[in-house]
C-alpha cells in the first residue's frame, strides 16, 4: 500500500472544519492521513500538526470564501536516503448559514458553518489544482450535507488520473500566477523584492487577503527561472537528522532535486539553489508556526502571513513587506544600500511598468560598457556571498557563453533618467507614508501632482536646450542686441501699439478739452467723444494682452527654473 501511495501525484483530499471549542481540526481525509485510522479520524501525523491552521487561515471567517497555498514536509521514507521532499497544498475555504443545512450535527452551535477542502499534491500546480478544487468545494457546500463526500472522491480520482510529470509545463505551472498586480502595486520597487530572493534574506510578506497575498508572492518566486519546475523540493524544511527524504529513483513522479548537487539544472544553471540548506519558503504561514521563523537552524526564509501579530515581530526578519499598503520596511541600513536601484535598474523597471500600465515606453540608449555599477556593485558583492551563488558558480554552464553580458538598459544618464528616478522616489515616499492619516493626504497630493511633474520636466528640457543654444552664440553678437532683446516679437508689438494708442488718446482729449492738462480716471463715458472712447477701449484691450503675454512668459520661466533647481538639488 505504501508503494502505491508513493506513486500517486495527489496523496490526500482533506476536509478541515472549525469547532467552537477545539478550533480548527481535520474532519475527513481520503485516504486516511494515518494508516489504519478511519476517514473521519481527526488524528494527523506530528509533522503535519499545523495542517488545520494553514487550511483554515487566520481571518478566514471575515470572508465568504478564501484560498490558501501552503507547503508540508513529505512523510515518505526509504532506508537508503536521508532527504525529504516538499508537498504542495491548496485549500479552498467557504462558509454557509446553519439554517440552510439539511443535516445538522450536535456540535454545530453557531449561525454559520465554515470548512475547508484541501488537496495535498506532489506537484506545485497551485493554480491548476485550485481551479478544480474551487468547483468541487462549491458543489460540496451546495449539497448542504457534509456527510455526502461523493464529489470529494470524484475529485481525488480525477486529479490522480490527470496529473503526471508530462504536464509539468510552464503553461500549467503558471496558471493563476501573474506578477501584474505586484508590478502595479510596487512599480519599480518590484526589482528590490526580486533581489531579496537572490540575497537569501529573512523576508515576511503580510497580506490581509490570503489568496491575493499567496498569489502575488508565488508570482514573484516564479520569476526565478525553473524554480517551479524543480526548485522547491526542499523549501518546507531544514536540515534535521530525524527527517528522511525519498530517493527520486524510487519515485518517478518527482523531479530530481534532492540536494544542491542533484538539482536538475539546465544549460544556464537554473534553477538556483535558493530554497535549500536551511532556506525555507512558505506561501502561507499561520500564527501557530511562528516558531519556524525563530528556529536557529533557519538561515533565511520567505513567508506569507495574514495575522497582524507578525507585523510586531520586526527582530525576526530583515525585511517586512506590506502587500496591502505597498510598503517595504528594510531594517538594516547596509541592506538598504545593497537594494538601491541603479540608473540602469530604474530604466529596466520603468520599461516594464510602462508596458504593464499601457503607457508608451521611453527611449533608452545602450552602450557596450560592462560595469557592475549598473547592477549596484553592493548588491553583486552581497549576492556572491550567498549559498545559491556558490552552488551556481561551482559549475560551468555552457549556455551562459551564448548570452550578451551587461545590463540590458545600461547607458549614459539623461534628463529622462532624472524623471524616472524622481517618479520612483515619489511613489516610494507615498507608499511609506500611507500608514498615517497625514501620510495618506501626502500620498493623494503626490498622485494629483504626478502629471505636473512630467510637464515641468518637459518644460525644463526645452528651457535647458534653448539656454545651451544661447550660450553657444558669439558674445559680440549678444552685446550688439538691443536692450529689449529679451522680449518676444509679440511683446514688442504690443508695447509699440500701447504707446501709439496712448499718444493718440492724449492728443484727442487735448483737442476736445484745450484748457485741461490732466486726464482723470473717473471720467464717465458720457463726457467723452465717440473717438476718445474707441481709443480708450483699444488701449485697455492691448494692455490686457500685454499683461497676459508677460505673465505667461514669466510663468513658463519660473516652471523651468524650478524644475532645473530640483534636478540640481
């Protein structure tokens, strides 16, 4: 029986319920979690003691439905091996009004009943399994009788007959995973999150909505080449002598990634050995598993949590990422410097953001110079100290020679780079300030002035171009220019017209009133001649035109000067 279990891609389908006195517990499992026990036994293996809490995530009672992705260590053991594999779990949680149930048991005392249906699989087909599980869970609840488990039996048979190593393709591995939301939320800073994976740091991702949080972090991890194919085999465990792994030769369903030297890498050396050697990854972690992060055997971790109590555990992590507000809290100054994005990095991320958001991309220049500074030399130095780099660098990868070296967006710094960096700084400040009421107001102000910033840069660019052109002119030619050369042709025409009208107006009124030498401001229209009124109206109109013209020119100049000053500062 054990040999047959080892060959199944789906090991169990489990139902977890919430008891008003005992909390979350297993109510049904197919086949039983412990051999010899019944399907309705609540007993679970000690290595899986947190299964009910991950299948029924923190805060699930606040939602009508919720989905969780999480990992468990494998229980399959062989005498000739000392390695263990990761199992990939998907859980769909729903609730129903008690009054709608056909079959009510004595332990149902609340007005709603909440349960989760969980699939434990050997394949990291999170989205693919979730799509099938969600439908089965909906049908299970629509029966309104939880003793009717025919749909769960059908789900178990269907998944085992349809899943095989041959379907482990990118198209199925990435079902339900997309970095789109992550990019929209963090924009250029998404590259900082990616770098954190390479640096093997202790990172906690907090998200109130578990499904969104799990999907976003899995999407981030999936950006590491081939990591979903066979790079998560040791992601749920640390090096412990009492745990044993099953040899891949006795399990044809599972890829060969038993240890660092057995990773099934491609010609480029991927996947990187990031989640190995006491570096764990959990797409969801319950509050009951906080001790996992405090374990001295754990050197690094990437975990997703939904309980707000984790946000108070700053000392146990290097970085705290809030997926709800989009903030990234780096607790070490030297790590902040390492994660700083270079100009080439900002060009690259801006190119991605512009394509994702549908805006036109900015033109970039390229050069053949190969400088580590384009990647942030501090980041490169820090990465070279990691375990995954040591494993990758220990072998020769023939495919690397075929790739063009250097940053894809390296080049000389221009005004457009300053615009990108300022935009990056604005979004970073706005994200960090959203945690307070004053900060939220600042964030709204920043969002409203975003377009004005772009306009100021365009004006500044035009002003600088004109300014440099004027400097290039011959000094003698500049000195020969009339004193009013800084006025535009339109301004000079208006001034000349104003003077002519003034003279004509004065002359006309002198003729009409020979004895008068002063023109009073408060003269009624009835006391003026028709010709005088026409000339005065023309004078007022031209004066307004002059004021508008001068005001526009001075306003543009102030905008340009302000923009340039900001860049210089």
